[in-house]
């Protein structure tokens, strides 16, 4: 779990999307009180 202190909620979503793109993982975002809680989960495993 990563906690980012952000000024804007949409900024948190944008950052989360960048993280998801880089890590190729599923990211869920909960934003409240200018703090985004980003939960990174492994994407569907297609390779072993």
C-alpha cells in the first residue's frame, strides 16, 4: 500500500494510472482529504 499526499484528487488518479502503466498491474485508488490510497495488485498472470 502506498500513500501519496496530493493536492488534487484527479492528480492522484493520474499518478496511479502512470504507476499501473509502468508496473503493468491493477491499481485501485481511494482518494479522501487530499490523500490517495493506492493499492497495487498483480495483473492477470499470463506467464510463469
